[in-house]
C-alpha cells in the first residue's frame, strides 16, 4: 500500500478521502430526491387521470 | 451528512450501480405486478374499444364514458 503512505487522508478499501466520500453521497442523495419528486408527481397524475384507487 | 462516509468502504463503482439497479428493478416489478394482478390496469391501458367509439360517432351521440371514469374491479 504505497499509495496509503502518500496520502494519509485516504481511507481503504476504496482509497477515497472522507471529503470525497461525502461528495459522492451528497450527489447520490440529491439525485434520489429529484427522482423521488418526479416519481411523486407521476403518481399524482396517475391518481388524477387513471382509475387507480377509485 | 449521515452515512456520508460509506463510500470509504464501498466502492462507488459497485455501490452506486447496485443502488440504482435495486431502485429500477424494484419499481419495475411493482408496476409489472400491478399489470398482471389487477384487472383495471390492463383495461385502462387498452383504452376505449374502437367499435364503441365508431358506433357513437356514427349515430351522432355522445361517446361512451372514458375508461378512466370506470370503477375498478380490484
């Protein structure tokens, strides 16, 4: 693990730093929120315009 | 951010596609089950029968009520 010695902030097994890990996570959460919003809107339209739950 | 350090132990190249696949497969299966285990989803997607629409337009009467207005069977 020569790379480990070169950057003490990197965490193994992935080799990402904590800041990089949190950046990945932030983007994933934001994508999930956008997906969830669009899905909720689609379900609202399905509720209004289809026989679902009627 | 809660659980923000998970990508220090799970490779994003493995974890992100796994997460997105789980969401995609889960939602696909829910909608597939709705299609195959209810009567109203296939009927709704089928739309109004073409013969009924043609008969209504020939007689000049009002078209039959749309499928969306029907009560569901299940």
